[in-house]
């Protein structure tokens, strides 16, 4: 039952975004599970990518559902939480002329999501969702932080299913 409830939370983002007229993509753990078509582990939050121009509409939609914004964050990276503990980590991007997603990080640098990365699709509990491609997931996990064992296991599952190449630091350690 816990897996079913958790999966409902993962796919629920799509319904909320669709109702608000917002195009969004799953990233992180739920994005990987969507690509794989199954929930592989519990998740503490849902990571989504949306356009900067959609942030006000997203905030209104989430606040109407009982979410509140956590005090830390930036205009392009912030977290919401609801009273049950569900977290939503938002990464807001602007799209350049080539279709790449430009994400302004807290340090002021820009991270570029390649345009091809937004072509991913998968399912959560039988519901189709947009998500980053396997290659974009690897790219996101390869830079910016030290991967955990959980991250390495996620990456290995993408390698096994989709044949994506992994840098050595993302490969599962024996």
C-alpha cells in the first residue's frame, strides 16, 4: 500500500500541472522511475522542472492544495511542502533559442539542460508523464554534487535499460 500511495504522489504532479496549464517535467528519483516504468524505491519528494514564466501559476496551484513554500531557496530553485510531508522541489528554467533549458543556480551560474533532455517520457502507476531523458538524468547526476549509493543504483538502472554511458563516479561500487 505504501508503494501505491507513493506512486500516486509521483503521478499527482502531472494532474496538478495539467489543470493549471503548466508544462512540466519530472527530474530526480521520480523521473528515473517514470523512465523505468516502475517505482524502484521510496522517495522523499518530487523534483519538477517548469518554465520561469509559469512559477506564479504553479505557486497559486500548490498553495490552493495546502502546500507552503519553504523559506530557503531562490527564484528558480525552491521547495514546497504540504502538511503530510510531501515535498516538491522546483527548478525553474527559461528556454533559449535552441530549446535548451537555462537554470540559474543559487551561486549565479547557469546550468544548461540540453534541449534533447526534455524529450523523455515514462509512466508512473500507468499514467504517462513527461520527464527528462535518460541521458539528461545522467548529465544532471554527473555534475554538482557527490553521488550517493542510491544515485549510483539509479544510474545503473538507466544504463542497464537504456544503454547510457556512465562516468566512473556514477557507476555502482561493489
